[in-house]
C-alpha cells in the first residue's frame, strides 16, 4: 500500500497533528487537509467548539506552507459553527 499524498510537502499525519495541536477538532482538521490537498473551496458545519486563536494559528500555518487556502468560521444556527475553506487566488 502506498503512502497517502503529502499535503503542502508534509505528511498528512503531520499536517493533521499540527492543526489539532492548535485546537482544531479532528474532523475539521481532516477537512482542512482535504481543502489544502485538492485546492478546493467548501463549507460545512458542526457543533464542536473552536477558538478564534485556533483559526488564527491555522491560517498562519497555512500561509507558512503556501497552502493556497484560508479558513474562516462563523456562528451557525442552533449553536453550530460554520466552517469555510477558501482558495486564495
């Protein structure tokens, strides 16, 4: 079995672990990795809490990696968080 495709030149595991260390929930870290790997914009929502500091750290990390995406969060209905990955053109 081959290794998963690297995200921005690093292993998917390292990318994921770094985002989780910033306070990004695991499922969201995986989705951000998908956006960085595929260079796609998309949104989703969930009810796991995340801080603005975690998003700021994530965006600084993505910028250092020249990932070509940024992450935003917005309050959603019923206490959910709306996540948005945007490709930077």
